[in-house]
C-alpha cells in the first residue's frame, strides 16, 4: 500500500530515483501477487 502524501508531480523522471530509495517499488505487489481485474473491466464496460 502507498504510504505518505503523493501528488502527480512526485511521479516523473526527475523524482524517480529518490522516490524508489525512499519508498521502494510502489508496483511490486501488482506484479508479484494475484490481481482481480474484473472490477476494472466492468468499469471499462467490458
């Protein structure tokens, strides 16, 4: 889960290294744990 206060300005090429060092890989769980995409597909009308 994300912790801390984030804005869109925090996610750019200039802040990536410092963010990774401070918080680690924010997408690690997405790639290493099962994900249920059904709710997203319903939102997309699929």
